[in-house]
C-alpha cells in the first residue's frame, strides 16, 4: 500500500521552462537599464545556473568575472537593487503570458487534486514569481490549491541545501516518505536527497546532462494524451504519462 499523501513541486524548470526565456531576459534587462555592459547569453546562463537564487547568481557572476567588485562598499544593496528590477521584468513576461506551463503539468495537478493529495511548492525563486506564474497560467484560484508555497529567502540556505524541503515537510507535518518531490535539476535532487524525499525528475534543455543519482526515475516530460513521456532512467512500467498511480508506485 502506498503511503503517498502529498506532492511537492519545484517551479523553475519543472512547472515551466522559466530560465532561458524568462529569468535570463529579466537579468539582462536589469543590467542594461543600470548601464552595465553585462550580457548573459544562453550558454553562459546555463553555466551560471550552477548557483540557485537570483541574487546569489549575480554574486557568483561577479566572483567569476569582476571579483574586485565584491569588495566594494554597498555591493549587497547594489545586487539587491538589480535583482529587484530583474524580478520586475520577469513578472512582466509572466503577466504577458510569455511563459507557458510544461506539457502535462496542468493535467497532473488536476489528477492530484481529484485524488485528494495535498500539494505544495518548494522553490528557490522569489514568492511573487510563483504566485504570478500560477495566476497567469492556471488562474488566481490555483494559488489556493497549494497548502504551502515555500519560496526564496524564507530559509537560510537555498538548494542544493535541503532547507526549503525540510521547511515544507515541517509546515505540513509530513514525513519524507509520505511525499514525492518533482524536480528538474541536479541542485534539486541534491536538496531532496538530503531531505530523504523520493523524487521524480523531469529534465529540460539546461539540465538533461546533470547527475540525478538518487532519483526514483528520470523522464523528459510528464506526458499528455498523444504526447507520451520518454523514460530516461528508472522503471515506470509501461507508463506514458505521470499520473497519481505512477507517483504512488514511487513511494
Ligand atoms: C530556481 C532558481 C532561481 C531562478 C531565479 O531554482 O535557481 O534562482 O533562476 O529566481 P529551483 P530568483 O528551480 O531549483 O528552485 O531570481 O527569484 O531568485
Ligand atoms: Mg528547478
């Protein structure tokens, strides 16, 4: 008998491909507006994704290319200011409907709701980015589908640290083995592994070559009728789509 009580969703790269055509564009607009000649192209951004969190990613970029800037007075405020403007531009993209959900996400959320599973979000991104993505793609009522939206700076350390997942489990009074986490990245699986939560990975262009040791299964998408998933590793039987039954078998 499966023990599955709750499904914990990552956001960036899992619910939607937000990075290349979303966050990256927002960062570049903020840099341009500030009169900086920094430009994060698709390839460089892929490398910078090694570090989660937008402010942390700017700091990581500086440590690689402009390390002397990190010693400047007021650098923390400057990074926070750039990040605030980046969030503004990113939210505009979301509100304009530029970033759709990945295939099968809406179907799977509905399937989980119909089955009475509890839902939560555990992400590194800024809380407003999550609620705006949900509003823009599923409607404002969808925010209430999630019992907990754990996001951004509410925990001391971002992924790959387990903090955001342990925070979510604590809030929901759940044990790790009563949940499944849905993630897309190496940093995501490192986080869930340390939190001991069984995890399914759905890869995307930026993460497909990462190390997913510990994942119960790795797929290329959740799948839709007429658009079956491709199993990359693990055993999902003959499943063509990630459904609640498939998730139950992972726990
Ligand atoms: C997501 C991230 C975030 C976003 C940017 O990681 O790394 O940093 O790129 O969000 P995960 P903010 O999917 O593992 O949670 O700029 O709002 O921090
Ligand atoms: Mg992610």
